[in-house]
């Protein structure tokens, strides 16, 4: 009997197959071309066919042919074998030792280390609409915009052959001094130019897109980027986050380097992945070059992916290695919906040192994109879109140098005013870059009274934020809700204008304030406030121990905010652009002057506040605010510390006690801590569905200790019951406690939290709360 053995899938011959007859114990082996011959075969016998890697077969002889060549097909036997590592006992990945040596010498090489130095930085930022489709490109105003741009110059093309459409460009040049004792950089902007198809935010882009936000320092254990903390490959716990592979030993720009790949162990962690080039022992294991990326599976919400390429060089003869060149690219938008058009943010940073000044100053700026954007900005459809975005972001309607609004409180409703109508506005920096002024008038249909407010702010020095501020107003307020005033945050004003007013009063106020940084990170503030508060009965408060309080108050504060970076809005308000490593500390003293301008009360007040954000390794990050206050004075209860509640039952406010009512508790001494801990994906990233949705968990704890002296209790008795105070205070031995938690990042922007009021439940309007907050995060 003759035959041939072949692979059932590939139909290729299989050699060295063993064939045996069960009855005669005879057998043979196939040749390299799969052929075989068996002698003395009887029709009642069975042939057993076996080969390593294939399934063994038993074939009855009477099913085969004695006259023709028989074809036997073998099927692969696929079995997954357990991985076996063969090596010497105690073997260690050779890349680990190089990473350890780079971390050991980080204090020598880290440019944010222990030495002062100067450098100059040039940053070019371009933002493009990319990954477009035919439907988008065929829109009338898009077609017109592209045609206008290509009349100036041809647009670049992406990998799919679609045009990259520019929407923003900026060029920035800065002289920078790094102060090692303060761990801070002093910046002097020498040149800035930008063009944008969206709303005009002026200085916010200029101050926000600086070198500190865009140059990534891989020597840090945790890389702060877009308000997130990513684990560096030089993190002491690097084995928990990365797998490393020593690829080769090669020369990079004249220096011999170890090339090491680092791969995230879990794609959804806050990690980069890529390649490090680390110098050998001759250059003390310094980072020479980095290529890193954050992929689509990262916990970032609106950013599809990020790539970073960075080169470092030694500053003069020191051992500090500084990134002299970096290219950062971010693809934004497509992560939420793959059909959405993405934005490409392309940031090129070049740093030079004093001996190389000519390289910086002779760089030519590409003016083509500026011309393209300036041309398209004149299109009516582009102007209308920019205006709509601007209204949503600022809450004002802009008309040149004047902003009408806030639009959020054109109408409100409450139990005192009934229907409330308001009209007003503010100038902006287009009218004057150093001076802002404005005001409002409002009217209530129920109380039939007009209210008004005016304000002004003048910046004497932007660099050290020296300014003078003044306001005056006649307005309706309510105790415990904070003060509304002209120029206030439009969205904060909503919660104070609506609802039921407990302890309402008409306020006549004059406030003056001066502020300045006396040194890096040290801010002094002083002011004077005259307030005449006229309280009256309402549906919620039918009795009061007083009807009028008049105060003349001096205030002085010192604020420590080392490392914080701010941007100022077009109304000359400042917002945090980057948090520092150190807590922000403020100490405030207030003195109520008796008899000045007919003041009715004399008092002293002292307040301390500490706030910080810090990372706790893989456990996430914590935001906290610790505050305390004390007054030794005997005063009417509105002059005590009135703890802020929240009247919006389903909207979370991080600055208040959310299950406490307005004006529910007051103290003449208190201490509090508010904590918000983000667990990131620590727990629910193990669940595939939630991991894919990128939902995260958090915990909340708000604790408040307070009390009132016997003197203040006696001075504020209820006129209808002399045994009770006319206000509610805390028991010094029992803190007010709110605890809870929830999930965030639902649809990339929604927080849902569950709060429980653990103490002071008797008489509380709410013991439990389900609250929501919309906070879009990258």
C-alpha cells in the first residue's frame, strides 16, 4: 500500500509521520515529501498515524486503496503551553538597573533641581481640524473657508489624504529664570502673537500656553499634564506600571546611550509608553532623548492620543540636562465618537541658553497661517459661531469693548422679589487692558424696589498683580448665601438669586481693596468695607432681635501660593492655570471699627485657610481645604462666622456644605476640613464595561467643628423665648459631618454623588442627597 501525508489546511506534505499496523506491529515513517509504503497489509487491519503537532488518527485498511496512492490529511493539534523562563537563578531584567541609576542621579540632571539658571524659550502652537470627511468638507461655509485659505497657500494633508484646516496659531518667546530655592520660574514675555477662529480670549491663551504647561519633565515621579498625574518611567514603583526592554546600545548625537522601551502594564492606567535613551556611565545615566505616547485606551476623556518627542542637552559645563527641543501633538475629540472630526494640537518648543542667543532671535516666524486665519475670520458664519461659543463660556454678550450681562440672571424668581429682572454689563480689556468698570440695575415685581451696583478695577502692574478695586451697591441679600456684587461669576450668581430667602436684608455697601505680590508666591491684600444691613421679616423669618447692623471694617491678608500659575480673563479676574507642589495658605484679619461712619459694632476676626492637591500613588489624588476662624468679640449673629449651605437641592457646590441650609449654623470659633478624593480607576477598572466607559469613583468628607461663647448666646436671645438663641449653633463636642461618594466622568463630564448628613439630623431639611455636577475634564 502506498500513500502520501499532507497538512489538512495548507495541503503541504508532512514528513517524518509515523504509521503502524495494529495487528502485525509493522510500521514505517513518511519521507520529507510525505510519501510512505507499507508491506504485508491485510484488509482487516488498522493503520495508526501520528506526528508531533498533529492529531493522531486510526484508519481502517478496508477504507483505503491497494492500487492507487492514498492521501491522508492530518489536522493540527494546537495546545497552549505554559510559558517557561530559562535563565540563571536570580536573573534580573538588565533595563531595571539602568532605570535605577537614572533615578539615583536625577538630582544632578533634573533641570528643576538645586541650581539656578537662565534660558530662553520659543513656542509655536498650531491647532488644526483634522481627520475630516467628505460630508464635513462639502458644507458651504467650510468650502468657502478652505478656498480662502488655499488662495494664500496650499493646506497640508494628513495620512488619509484629507486637509489639515488651521483654526489657531500662536508664537511665544520668553526669557526665563529658574529659582531653585523657590522651585519656581520667573518669566518675561519678549514676544507674543496669535490668531484664532473662535472667540477672543486675549490674555488667557497668552498666559496659559507657556513653557511650564507644555514641556514635560520626565525626571518627575508623577508628570502633571492636563490636570492629571501620569506615572513617569522613572517612578520608584516603575515595575508596577511598566514592562521594560533593553533594546540596544547606540550613539545619539555623539553620546553612547542605552535604548530602553517602556510599555504600560495596563493600558487604562495613567501612563505613557515609548522609548528612553539614557546615557552610559560616562555621562552619569542622564536622559538624552524621549519618545513617548499616551494611547487611545488612556483615561483621558476628550483626547484621542498624545505623542511627545524630546531631546535634552547639558547646560554649559554643569550636569543639568535640559530639553532643548520638544514636539507635542494631541489629537482631541475623536475619543467620544469616532465619527467626530478631531483637532490636532501641535506644539513645538525650542529652548536656548545665553551662549546660543542668536539661534533664538534669528528664528523666522511662519506668517502663512496667520494670514489664512485672519482672512477666514471675516466670514459671517465664523463670526456667528465664535460669538455663540463666547456667550457660553463667559456668560456675557460681547459688543466690542463692552460685555452685556450676566445673561444668566437677566431673570430670576424668589419669595421676596417675586419676578426679578436685571440689566447691566462690564467693559473688557479690548476697551482698556488695565481698567474694568461696570454695573447693573434690577427690579423685583413683588417688593417693588430698585437695586443697583457699580464696580471698577485698575491693574497697576500685571507682573506682580498689583491692583486697586472698588464697588458700591444697594442690593437684596440673604444671610448665609454669600454676597452678590457687580462683576460676580455669572454662574455662581444663579444659586444666590433664586429660591426662598431666609434672613433677607437690604444691603448698602462700599468696598475698596488693594493687592500686590511683594515677592514670588507671597501676596498682600488690604481693604476697607462699609456695610449697612437692613433686616426685615419674611415668610421664613417673622422675628428678629434687631433690624439694622452697620459696620466699618478694615481687612488685611497675606497669601502664600508658591508655584501656582494664573491666567487673567478679559474682565481682569484670575483663574488657576497650574497648581504648584506646595499648599496655598491664606491668613486674614478683620477689624470692625466702632463709631466710624455710624458703625454699630466693634469686633476682631481671624481666619486661616490651607488648600492643596496631592497624589497618593496608585490610590489616586486628594483635594482638601482646611480652614478655621475665631472672634473674641460679642456681636449680632450675622457678624459671626455664617457657614455656607446650598439651596440647590440637586446641584453640587464644592465650596459649601451641601446638605446644610443657608444660615442654618453660625459660630464664633470653628475648624473645618473638606476633602474630595479621586480614586481614578482604582476599583472599577477591573470591570470591563465600566473600564471601557472610563467611569471613576470618588469619596467626599466634609467635617465642621464650631461653637458659640456664652456672651454671644446671651446677646442674641430669641425675643419670643428668652431661653433660646435666635440662631442655631454647633455643639463644640459634636462636629457637623457630611460623607459620601459617587462616580464621575459619566459621558466624560457628569458627576453623580450620594451624600449623607451623619449628625444634626433633627430639624434638618435633608438627611440624604443625590447631587449632580457637570465638570468637563480632559
